[in-house]
């Protein structure tokens, strides 16, 4: 609060609106009030904001997979699947000052759960606009069923979009997905996971990457 020294028309000491009053060498002076601004441009702050922005953007592209693969764990934690994805995957983003961002796709977790995993082979790109992967059912694992649903998820960084395959049964032996014409010649990344009838997921597995033909 400002203090008026001798009268309403005299000088004052303290802040009034956007100015600050004081006395200097016996004279009343005013100066503009400057708010203290925290340094939002430090390297650590910029890095953290870029990490969150990058993972946040990926969470939108991966949403169809997250709704299946992270749903059960997200419910237990009482957060959304996208929030859980961000928490799990910040470490997958590497930031080099001042503006270089790299994502280690091999570290990304799209699904997490106690269901027995599927053993996926390498992704195949022989058929035009198709990604195909063979797999072993691992039906000898506890609580695994032939009726478990197996999915592929394919992400195109150049397009910024991801696609979830139709489900196949665990005993099907292979799963494939057709991608858009616009992806021809583009490099994509591929993951796989399984979900049972109760909604419990296996951990996702990064299968690999390749170029769409």
C-alpha cells in the first residue's frame, strides 16, 4: 500500500496501480512497476516442456491402442489412459538443446498388464500397403486363453498418425493391418499386445520398424 507524505497532491511512497512512488535527493519520483518473472526459459524448463508436449502429442495418435492396453491400470490409478501413457513414457523422449527432439520408440509402452505376452516375430512388409506379423500363442502360460485378442499397432511419425489392427485370436498365428495409400514409402513403427475377455492386457512389445511398400 502506498503512503501519502504531506497531502493528496504531494509525493507518495509505495505502489499505486502500475507505478511506484519514492523520494530521491529530496524529490518525489515515480517509476514503472515491474513484476518479477520467473525464468521460464532455462534449459531444464524448456526440456521438460518439450518432453511433455511430445509425449502428449503421441498420446493422441496412440489413443486407440491406449484405450485397450492401458485401460485397466489407468482405472486402478484413477487417471486417464493418456495421462498414464505420459507418466510411463517421458523417459523415451531425448531433448538436445536448443530444439532437437528424438523419440526412442523401442521404449514406448502402449499396454501394460499381467496377461501372458505373445511372442511376436519380425514385421513383414512384402504385401503392398500391409504390415504382417506372425506370433506364437504361448498357450502354456498361466491364465492364457485361445480367445485372447491379439492386436498390432502401427505408427507413422511422418504422418503423425497411428492405426490399430483388427483383433485376432491368440491361436491365429499371425495378424496384419492395411495402411493408407499415402503411407507408401514411409517408415513405420510396430507394436503388439494381447487383451483377454476381462480387459486385462499383456505388456506391449515393440516389434520393429520398416518401410511401407
